[in-house]
C-alpha cells in the first residue's frame, strides 16, 4: 500500500487558499502525513516600475510570510508539522517542481478555481513537470471522503491509481468505484447505427473491466461502473457522472493506454485538469 509522508501546498494569496489549507489539514490527519510545506512565489517582476519608489522600503517577503503564517495557523488544524516557504522566481511551476524534488514531496496540492476570477496556479504546466502525484482542490469543497472513484481505461498504466484508492479506502472506509467511460467509435457511425453498436461495446467494456479487476488483486472491494459515452468527451462524461453521484474524490492516472511516449500527459487527464472540476482530482504519477 502507498505511504505518503510529505505534502506541498501551493498558495497564491487568493480566497481559495483557505479551502486548500483546510483540505490539506483534513488529508494530513487522514493519511498521517509527517510534514506539510506551504509555498508561495512572489513575482516581483509583475509589480510595475511606477511603484518602485513606494516599494523600496517594503519588506514584501516578511509581509506576505506573516499573512500566510496567520492563514495556516487559522485553518490548518492537523497534528502534522508545517512550514511556510516564500520565494521569488519568474516561473512558479519550476519553483514548485524544484521544492518538490528538494524536500521529497509525495503530493502537491493546488487550488482549482475559475481562472477568469484570478491568476491561480497554472496546473497543466505542473502536470507535465512534477514527478510526484498532484491533487487539485475546488473552492469551498467540504473536506471529507465518503465516496472514492478511480477513473480507469482498464489499461496497464491505470493500474497505479488503485494503490492510492486502497490507501484512501483504508484510511476512510469509503467505498471505491472503478469508473470507465466507453464511447462508440465515430468512424463507424455512418455505416453502423449507434443503437446497434452501443450494447456490444458496453458488454465488451464490462467483460474487460471484470478481467482487469481480477488481475489487480485489490485488497478490498471495488465496484465497477460502466458509463455510456455521449456526445461529450470522456473527461466531460466522467466529471458529469461524478458530480451527479456526489463523489468526494476522483483518482486518475497521468497517462492512459493511448500515449505514445512516457513523456506525454494523457489527453483525457489533461482535459480533466483543465476543466476546473467541481470534485477534488488526484492524479497519480
């Protein structure tokens, strides 16, 4: 079973910080995390030269450090040790990646918000850079795990999400569902009616899923769920169904069966990450 020790939480001084800190507190106690690093990057180059005179006597690091320490003290109630790290780097994603490697981070947490309402953390770049797992947390999401979904395409690559599911299940006693979205190949639709193809494809998906779960040798119970693909993408269907079923956390692999290179991030995973999902999204590396 997976063992997580250190977590990095990316903060950006926006209102979503409180939500991410609270979720980090919950997760730290749930998984018995040893240490949490709260990281903020000050982009001084974004401050206009018009304010150089006003800013020359201001210790920005100290002011922001005090604000973040106060935030964490208010909202982080876990027994885990924690530390606030302030840095100045032109590239936030590279900085987070550097800290993640330096401190042997197992999981990076970021806030997931509507990017039209704030800068936020540029998640897709992090997705490519980081070697560790990453968890995206929506604003104001209540920190609890009563339902766990593992989004899978039944590929070898997606097997790595189940140790994460098992870890969370053992810590919370929440049921685990292996969710799979099947689609009817569009190239055949002009020649074969979709209504005729769908039942056969669904049956094949169920049989493939049963074999996949047997080979997993999962220590616990996993319920398979086959979701019919509609006109929308796999990612959209998965998120829509997860929302309807009040899923508390969705786990997916960074890559699926269709990746040509191990350096690439899966298209479905990248789309999930970019859709600002309303459920915490855990991506296993």
